[in-house]
C-alpha cells in the first residue's frame, strides 16, 4: 500500500490537470548559504562536463549545443 507523503514546508502549491502538486523545501531549508552554494557549484560542473562531452562527441561540433 502506498503511504501518503509526510507533510513538509510547502513553498508552492498548485494543480496541473488532475494532479495536485506541492513543492517543499525540506531538503535545503536548514542548510547554510555555503552548503547551498556548494550544491549549485557541483551541479554546474556536472552540467558543463555533460555539455562538453556532447559537443566533443559530435564530429563537426555543431550537432549538440548546450547553452550558457
């Protein structure tokens, strides 16, 4: 049986079609600004590596562009 989600700190609540969507910030609410910045930096590096790999994999470097 599916358990209902635990209540969280809802920062956005809306409907999309028949789906009731609640966005919570429980995963990062208690983090310091430095911890949040470290996450953003890590994600940025991952995205940039992905874009570079896609671009390098294209023979003429035109078929796989990632935007900044």
